[in-house]
């Protein structure tokens, strides 16, 4: 994930902290989990006014940076406010809604981060190891159509006829 996204998430976290959001959790979503975003910021507000104040502050802090939420949901009810910034989503819950939906359990494959972790450069994810094929077999597969690419060569030759 880009450092710019991490900085935006850090600003959202700072906004939550400035309005005394409780039980703050930052989740970096696992790419293989099917998540639609890169980060979740979760927190709890003690009452509807505080939940709305946290939401307002997150919007203000990120608007100053030129970012606006793609979607804002639940603001009027203030039970679960969701601010969708595409690359990250901020969830502001009432205590009851937070326990009921339990997103931390639902997305347990995600990595928990601290605010300090966001300031560090993200570690590059290692690519999966690929078994190397000896160079002599590559030459053979090109000449005879055998080996791993044999099927592809055969299909190609069938199409030409």
C-alpha cells in the first residue's frame, strides 16, 4: 500500500483520538481475504453526539488534505457511522453495535496495526517462491513443445491448421 494512503489513515486515527474515540483498532486487510479495501479503522463512541463528532472530525481532517469520503452512512442514526474513502474505511460504532457486528472477528485474517506502525514504511510483501526450471529443459520445451508449455504449443498449432 502506498505511503500516502497510510498517512491518510494516520490522519483519520488522529481525528478519532482527538475526539476521544474508544477501543481504537486499525486493521490492514489481507489481500487474499476478498476485502474491498486496504484498511479498516474501528472505534467506539459513548453516545450519538460523540459518534457524530468523531465522524465530523475525521471528515474535517481529511478534507484539509483534499480527501472526501466516497460514501457516508449511518450519520443520522449514529449507531454505526461508516466513512468510505475507498482505500480505507472508518467505522464508528456505538458500544452495542460494535459488539453485535464484531468486525474484528469477521476480519480476523487482517493484521492489527498501531498508529506508530502507520508512520513506518510498509514492508514489501515477498512474492511466492516459484520453482525454477533448469535451462536445458526450457530449450527442449521450445524445440519439441514438451514440458510445461507443451499444451500451449499444441493448442496454438491446432488453431493454425
